C-alpha cells in the first residue's frame, strides 16, 4: 500500500495569505482526505485555522519566520533561508513532504525549487508550464513566467520538456511542438526565435516550426514554446479575455427578456463552457525541470484554485510524474546537453 502523500503549502504567498491558503488546505483535506503542511507564520496560520472545523483533518503547521513578497527579487529567496517558500521545499528535500504548492512570487518559487531540490540533469532553466483549452483538446505552453530573459538553448530545453510532458502526462503519442512567433515564415520573429528555430529543426520530435498566437486555441499545435516574458503576457491576456467575455455575455443576457429565456435553455452549455475556461479548475502550473514536484498558482488565486492545485500536486507526486519525466528526458538525450 502506497504511503500517504503530504503536500507543503507556502501559506504566505498569495495576495490574501494566509487566509486563502488555510481555507484551501482545509477544503482539499476534506474533499480528498489529504495530508497538508501549512508553512509560514505559525501564529497567523493557527489563528486562521481556528475559524474552520479541522476535526479529523491531517493538517500540520511548520513555522517560517520570513516571507518573499511579490515585489521582492527572485534572488531574495536565496537570501531568506527561513522564508515560507524555502522551508516548504526543504520539507520535500528532507522527505517530510512530497510536493510544494505556492501562490507566491513565481521567480522566487522557481529559484527556491531549483537551489533546494536542484535541477534535472541537462536542464539549465526550469520552466513554468500551463495548459490552455483549445477547440479540440488542450495546448501546453511554456514558459509562462519563470524566465524573462532566455537564450536559444533554454527555449530548446523548454521544447524538449514540453514534448516529454505532452507525451507522457497528456498522453499525446506524437505531440506537435511549435515556437511562438509573429508569423509562420522563417524570416519572421526575433534573433532569439530564429536561433532557437535553427536548433529545434535538428530534433527528432515533431517540431512544426513557427506558430502564431491563434494557434494556441485552434487545436493545430499541442505544445507552444516561448520565453517567460511573452508567455506571461499570453497567460494574463487569455485569462482576462475569458473573464471579459463572460461578463459581457451576462450583461447582454440581462438586457433583454428573450435573452434571459434563451439563457435558461442554454444554461447547461454555459456552465460547461465556464468550467472549461476557468483557470481555477486547473489550479496550478507545474514547475518542470526541478528534481521534485512544485506547482505555482496565481497570487490572486481563489480557494477553489489553490485547493485544486493541492490535489493536482498530490496526483503528480503519487504518480511519480516528475521521476517519469526525468527518465523520459534522459531517454530523449537531454542528460547529454
């Protein structure tokens, strides 16, 4: 029988910490019978836990005296060795937890994960990967915020990790990997994309060349590679657009009687659509390229989003997804990079 998986939560990371993290931990433990350790200011965490019914829940608290804020540099995670994110990753390193979930500073989370758990051999920069819904399934995008300044070899490694993730986790036999650019022609793009394109053409996986922003959603590409600056803009723009469309539809529906009547008939379809585009359903974005499991959430994540991220982290850890990815990367020849 497999031992119970324990998830360490950076309880001081989100915009509303530790209120949201504590509520999410309670929710996850109650829904999925999980084991969670909340990491951060013990007094504040205990105060929040007192507002919930935690009887019978496997909830622990690990004190951390420091916090890496959203406006801090990623390097502060290396200096603040008693920060909630650093302590959380140390719990994984010491075997007291098997995964970390944080809604804090993404750069600091990546830095802490990279220095505490180290990198997968052959990977210079871990990448934050996220899944977008498209017309036929899902599209994986990386990096979406971990690395603002990249070199061609970094994007090359993102492409390899994306290929491996799509094949072994998303179960796509021959994932189509594209490089995000401002046009499909080889002369388009920047110096970075052109040099990366030249590197990717020599790989054996299914590299389809340059892809455009619309290809993220039309189902013609399974993996889209870009640097973290571009990827984060794509992520935030897409989320903002989905929210705006939802708001505009509600306003139009409320403005006319016939629209209200039509909505009543189509409500099940609207609910399914909302579920498909709601990032809270996915919870967190996995940090690929570190020797362990780490998931990153938005700073403004809801209780539902973080609870789903905690559940996703448990599934990753229990399924040994990171170990399988690491082995697959070796099989792909990345260890010789």
